[in-house]
C-alpha cells in the first residue's frame, strides 16, 4: 500500500525518565516530523515534572500531567485519549528507553493502514544488536514464557504469542475495539493481556521484521540483563501472571498455574541473578508478596466475570442534582466533562433515580446535604431515604465513591446525622482526593486534582489590574478569616491601597461584623452577596493581588479561580500551597506564616511591582484529563466491589 499515511501519534509514559525522553523521543520525533507526540508524566517530583514540561514546550509535544503514578497501562490510556481527541488515527505506544527511525515507523504504519485490525511491533534489539523482543510465547500449561523464535515444533506446545508494549502500533479502530489497557495491571503483563484481547476482538498480531527498534535495557525499571532488577519488577510480574490466569483461563489451566506459582515466581526473581538472593531480602519479599497478592486476585477473578464491564460505559449516579446558576462551578465543570466522556453514562441526583435506577457507581461529594432539610419533617424524611439508599447500594453491589472535599465531618450537625455519615464513610468503596497532600491512610483512593476555571470564565470580559488593589471573593464562612483580612488591611496606612470583599456571608451575625469592620475605612468596598461569574471575573481581574486568608486551607477552588484569571494569590503557608506553587511556576503563589498582618500585604505587593510574566501553568488541571482519571477511579471501585481489584 502506498500513498499518504494516516495521522499517527506517539504516546510515551514518563516516570522519572526525562533524560531518556530528551535522548530517545527527541530522536524519534526528529526522524518522523509528521508524528504527533503525547507525553504522559506519572508524577515523581516537582523537579521532574518541570523538566518534562520544559522539554515538551521546547519540542511542541503535548503533555498530559497525572498528579500521581497511575501505572503504565493507565498512563497510556490517558495519553491515547488525548491523542485520539487531537485527531490521531494510529497510535505508536513507545517506552522512554526505546527508539525507532522514520523508515521503521513508516513500515509499521503501512501494515496497519492496510489492515486496521492488526496490532504490530518491530523487531526490538538492544543497543549492542541482540534481539530483545520479536514476539514472545506464553505457555498455557504452566504460565511460563519463551521467545517465539525458540518455539519447539515437536510436540507443538499450547502457546499464544504476545507483543511487547515497549513498541507497538495499532489503529484507532482496534484501540476502541479492545478499550485500551486494563487498569488493574498497573505495570507488567498489561501487554500480554492486551494481546489476548486483540485476538478476542477479532484482530491479529504481527511482528514486522522489516522494521527494527532499539531498546535500552533497564532504562526505566531495571530490566537489563546481568544485573539485579527492582522489587517492583519482581512483584508485579509475579502478581500479574496470576491475575491474567484468573481473568482468561479455564479452571484446569488455573489449577496448573497455581501449582507452578512458586517455581515460576522463583524463575522470575532469578532473571536478576543469584547473587542478589544472598545480599538482599527484597527479592524474597517481592516473591512472597507478589505470589500471595496474585493468588488472591486469581481467586476473586475466577468468581466473577471480567470487569469490561471494565471496558464498557460506567453508569454513574452523582450526589448532586441538576446544577443551577448558583451551583459551585466545580460541579458544573465535572458534570460537563463526564457527560462528554464516551465511557461514562452520567445521571444527576434525585431520590427517585437513587432508589429505582440501575447504576454501577454512586459518586458522593458532600453527603451531609443528603441528611439535612429545611424543616424537622423534611430532615427526618431525608434521613429515612438516606438509610434506604445505603441499604440498596449495599444489596445491589453498587460501588460508592466519595470525593474528599473536606477532611472532617461538618461542625454543628446532630448526633443522628453524625451516625449516618459515619455509616456512609464505612461503606465507601473508594475515595478521590483532589490534592496529593491529603492523607487517607490505607483506604483505597485515587487522586484527581481540582481542574482549572479558564474555560468557565472565558466568556466574561476582564478588567485592567488596579495598582495596589487587593481582593477577596467567594462564600464567606468564619474559617475563611475575612475579618482578619479586614483588620490587617486597616492596619496598612498606605492611602494608595484598596480592598474589595465580595461574597455572601454564611450568617447575619457574620455579615454585621464584617460590615462594621469595613465601614470606617473608605479604601474598602464590599458586596456581601452572591457574586455572579461576570462580577467575580471583574473583581478578581481588577486586583493586583487576591488574598485568601483561610484559617484552614485544604482544597481551595478560590486559589484556582484566581490563577485561572492570571492573578497572583496570597495564601497561608502549608504543604498544599507549597506544592501548588511548584506546579504553576514562580511568582503566582505567595504565602505567609501565622496570622495575616499588614506587613504580609504590603511586602507581597512590593514583590509584585514588576508582576509575574506569562501565565500560571495549569496544564495538569485540564478537565478532559480529570474525566479520564475519574473513569479510572470508577472502574477500580467496581473491581473492588467485584473482588477483582486492589
């Protein structure tokens, strides 16, 4: 087949390997100028993310920043979604420590263009020319592996060939047919599983021997020959071998794989040599832990059907009703991004839907809303309905996911509400945290960072910043310490300063206190009512500095709203804000320690005299990435309920 080639995107998952990207991926992209490049960064450190961000910006590559390490397969899924959304018709899945030249990529592309239901790989060689992979056989009688080129012919064994995920190319059509990688493998064996599912979907596998790639052994997870490998390598290879058996094999083959579990685990550890077994306990620990974990997953998988269910749309009931104009924009944007995701079927909350509908996941945000009411009768009725909902979720095996917006239960609630909410907490399957600093002990959880507001605010005109203008906006509660801001500002005597405070106080008493504090100072203007989006954009963009002096700041949409409008912020010094400062770049997040003072306000304004340049980097907070990560969380929660996840 000749003629123009389909648009192709390379998807590369990075985990602390920016130096390899600079060497290998740069060479791949230079050899194939028409190739789109998507880099998924599985977070290791702020410095590594900054290095990857700089590299991607310099090369014109698309960066998808995951707030945590979601694993190889899930990382590829994030990158593939971004590549396909950008228009790619073929996907090149490539390790950071692998490279291929332009002619090899063209050969792979032409084979797939001629048959979109074939997944292909090149002959992969080491840097010294040895064949590293040209197809591998999985022996179904015991779960061992051997290069396909070494397959015996007499007698013919029961084998199935698989292709290494170090370098694969497949079409959009085939990717959609198999649903991408299975999130449960995390690392290793996800390519074995994918190869099996390609055949199950009616596709085929092929090694294109006219195309070659080079693989730097051990460039990422310590895979090189002749030296010890990482405990991660051992544990997940051992674990996932048994997970694969539980998912794909019949009872007789599963029994054989269980019988050979320890010998095969020992063989996997021996890939790193014998000396390591005498000098470290890590290989032994990984061997035992991987085997026990794998046996548990095998038993659970054998009792259930495969969770594709895992590859199909997930039916999600949210805990919020249809949004209204005054609804938190976070809810609006979450609803919109999940509505747009092809693998999520979303429903908003009503008691009728909750108690009669069929859903795979119930996703709660502020569950306390479901157990309160405007009158004692309404509150009692809601609490009865809440009990009925919990029992129905439990009996139907519906996964319960909760986003941790607040660490503690609300203050001032009744004993009955406390009991109901703690009951709900115990029955929650999986938690979603919206920053990496939230400590959730040993509970299953995923991280989906709070998205930005750039698209949300885009329709509203901005004001020009006023020198010396400070601003606070948002719902006013006592813990947000707006009274402290007013007192600190009044102590600053510079007549060139001004302060705007906008937002609805949570009580009449608080409104009266703030009005009294602001009244004597003509430099202070207030609008103690709900701010429309247009009013918020005007107030924030007119400020030289947004000040959010919360006494407790864990997750603040206000900080992201200000940054989305390219306004610097002054916030308390804590771990969350320190991490955010490293993420968005210098000059945008300013902090103070202890109570807010006039000196904190004036010294921060002095540092901003020149103003930060450019825009804060909010690339890690794109809502399409948030949708993908929510889907990952929903699928994991379903697997936990089914007994096939961990």
